[in-house]
C-alpha cells in the first residue's frame, strides 16, 4: 500500500528538477515505490572532490533532495515542507561512475517528518547514510523570520 498523499511520476519529478541544483549535478530520479524513492547521481567533475571520489556535500545534496521529495509527496493538501536538519555519515568513498540514493520514511507526522537516505555505490555498498528532518507547515501562512 502506497504512503504517498500526492501522486507524481518519475517524469513529473525530473521535470520539476530542470533548472535546479539537481540538474546541475546530474541527479535523476529513477524509481518511485510504495514507500521509497530512488535516484542516481554521477560521480564526475560536478560532484567529486580533488581525489576523484564523491564530495561529501554532493552526497548531502542527493540526500536532501530525495528526503524532501518524499516528504513533499506525503504532505497533505494545503501544507508544504521545509528542511529543519540533515546529517550525513560518510562510510566509504563513492567512486565513478555514479551513486544511488534511496529514501524511506522513519516518521511521517502532522508537524514533522524524518527520512532516512542510504547512498550506495555501483556494487550496492553503503557510501553514506543520512537523516533528514522536515517541518510540515500550513501553506499561505507567513512564518516568523521569513
């Protein structure tokens, strides 16, 4: 049974990514399951550090993007999400040609959501594990500090 409150196809999400950081780093959503979303990102001149492995910040871009897409798709109509916190533990070097990220929810609440993002290499070995916490906000309300 699907957890998504808002339906979107892989093509829909990739179209929304045009003209954003996702497009800049080559991030492509590849699969939407009943409770997960997958995307790939190349390890190349756009995403690697000087030693030829994935830059930790690029891993965080992939993680935050996937978790945010998932949270947004679980958000009820009239609400939107914003990121509150993200952490990332870099386990091993992500090497070319690409890495794959998979996000699944840990908690889907009415005021916060927590998503786990696992990033693996082409051999399905864990490169990075990340957790994203999002706030669920009513749309149209001006928030303090904005």
